[in-house]
């Protein structure tokens, strides 16, 4: 998979602070400079003042100001199983690559068996991988070799069947019904900083599936560059606690 930041609100933390300070000042905020807006906040430098105010908001559960800045991420090559999970979040906006308008008629089924077009889960080849709801634990080399063979043959065969159905004149929107849920998809998604923390609460957690967890970890890394004070605080003080952002 690949995760990139496509677009994001510039100066997100100035926006968060302006939003929050608005609540406690009589002046109309746009008439003030950022220095004037932050004048009464503790701290020697603007960086310290931001840390003071943002830390205070996070600590007291004043999450509204974090809804102002938003970021758009482009995700390449996650499974449609992962897509089904992330698209459950109703305050995230999505564009999802279509299987009605994009057909996979020129994909070589041999290459599908090698990992093209369909995500290969680590449990297909790692004998020590233990996932949720798994019967038993680690397996021996013979079992994992068989498991990998069944997986690779199955995805290859379904792409062969898909292409045969296309050759028989079936529209891609119907032929896709035989494709695996592991088929790769590209997604563009936008969310505000509050929602990003909520998604991370649920999807970077230990009980989330490995793929959506990996995707969310990468999103969190990009968020920490985009909105550093907020996501440093989140990482240090809030991550891995019970979900509190949107009870
Ligand atoms: C480990 C894990 C396993 C899961 N397993 C399943 C499963 O087996 N089957 C399944 O169907 N789903 C499953 N889910 C999905 C889960 O139930 C949620 O639908 C999904 O995570 C979206 O999160 P959310 O409920 O916080 O809502 P979001 O859409 O992310 O909304 C954010 C917050 O807004 C508020 N909100 C949004 N809409 C409403 C509303 N209509 N009414 C009241 N409050 C609202 C809530 O406070 C919510 O937490 C699973 C999720 C996880 C993390």
C-alpha cells in the first residue's frame, strides 16, 4: 500500500487556536493578528503558546476547534475488505476507484498469483502469524506452504473467471462479482483533525485488522508532519486509551 497527503489546510494549528480563542474573546477574531489572538496564552514563544492552548483543549475534551482543519489522503492498493472497514466512518468523505468503469481485462492471472491486483495477507505465508478468530495458532512449514498455494491459486482462478466472463460479453460491473474481496483499490479520503483522531482511536488500535492498522499508522505519520502539536499530544497522551473523542 501507499499513503500520501494530497492536500491539507495550511497552518492548521493557527486555525485551531483562532477557533478556540474566539470562544473566549469579545473582539471579532479576524480583526486580530495571530500574536494578538494568542497574547493571553502562557508561553515564551508562539510554539509554546500553541502547545499550551492545544494541550488544554485536548486535556479538557474541547474537540470542536479540531474540526476546522482537514486533510485529504490518497491511498493506493488496499484491499476492498479494508475499504469496507474505513468507509464505515460517516464523517470521512471518500472517492473510491470504480470496478464498474475500471476493468481488469489486461491483468495477467499469473501475476495475480504473485501479488498483483489482490492483497496477499501475511497469514498466507507466515507460519507464525496469529490473527483474530483463527483456529489454532502457529502452523508448520507444510501447512503454510499448502495455505499459500490455495490462496494464490484461488485469486488467480477468480481473475481468470472474471476475464472469461468479460470475453463472454458480461459487463465489468457484473463480472466483478467473482473477484476476491482482497482486490486492490485506490481511495481518496478527506477528514478533519478531530475525525482523524477518532479513526486512529478505532483503527490504529490493537484489535483492528493489520491492514487498516498499517494504513492508519501511515496516516498518523503524515498527520504528525501536517499538524505537529496536536498529533504529538495525541501520540503521547491519548493514543491507545479507550475511545473518548466521540463517545
Ligand atoms: C475492531 C472493530 C470491529 C468491528 N466489527 C464490526 C462488525 O463486525 N460489524 C459491523 O457492522 N461493524 C463493525 N465495526 C464497525 C463499527 O461498528 C463502526 O461502525 C465503525 O467503526 C464506525 O465508527 P463509529 O461508530 O465511531 O462511527 P463514525 O461514523 O466514525 O462516527 C463518529 C462518531 O459520530 C457519532 N455518530 C455518527 N453517526 C451517528 C449516529 N447515526 N447516531 C449517533 N451517533 C453517531 C458517534 O459518536 C461516532 O462514534 C467494527 C469496528 C472495529 C474498530
